């Protein structure tokens, strides 16, 4: 078993735990575990390379996820609308896609891997309890709406590599108290 197919466990409302998957699993398909409302725990295999779009969307009781270093591809909205409190993104991931963690209203802690070079539009949209985030030095652009509606976001550190900030990047972030920009030249406004 190398792949768990698209929609394989979609809307399995009573699924609570996905224990250790076989180490040979390298791909979790699109919408594979989406809307498994009672899913509380997922242990991702160490050789996993891809998590499809909406793979865990709407898993409201999933509180934490550790994405292994082996993962290279995350699909759009892969953890959208989950009950996540804590996220650790492994060092293999280069892009956090559009809406990846959007609507994770309980999310407080995010640790991004050192290889992340792009964060897509609305990636953390409406993560209302996210209080602070350190953007890795590999990021040059903040996409549109990246932190839109993050009401509790109070502190952000922008790396020296930052070149531009997109539309609505911090819109409705009413609690921001400090922005620390390490860049020697201020970032410019971007429409993307």
C-alpha cells in the first residue's frame, strides 16, 4: 500500500484515530479524510511525500499535526477548517498552499520548516487564535490575505528576505501591536 486514494475515508464521522500507517505510504489522496469530524489523532508515516487537497478538511477534533520531513507537497486547503491547536511543518515542505490552514480558529502555534519558500493566499485566513508567527528567512513575498481575520495576531516578525506584502495580508488583524521587519529595505505593496 503506497497510496491512500482520494476520498477513501471521506465523511467517516465515527473515525477517531488513524494510527501508524504503513511506512510504504507515500501519498494521501485528495479529500481522503475530509469531514471526519471526530478524528482526533493522525500519525503520518515517515516516508510520506504528498498530502492531497482538502485531505483533512473539516476534521474538527484533530488538535495537532506533525508533518514529517519527507513530505514535499501539500495540497490546497489540506487542513482547512480543522480544530488544530498546534502545527509543525517538516523541513521537506517548500510551499504552504492556498488556504492550507484557513479556518483553523483554535490554532495558536505554528512552526514552519526551514525549506518553506512560499506561503499561498489565505493560508492562515481566520486563524482567530494565532497570536504570533515568525516568517522563515526563505520567504520573499507574503501572499494576499495570508493572515486575514487573525484577530489575536499581536506580533509578527518579517525576515530580512521579505520583498513584498500582498493585498489584505493583515486585514482584520485588529490586535497587532508590533511588527518587526528585519529587511534593510521596507517591503513593497503587491497585488498578489
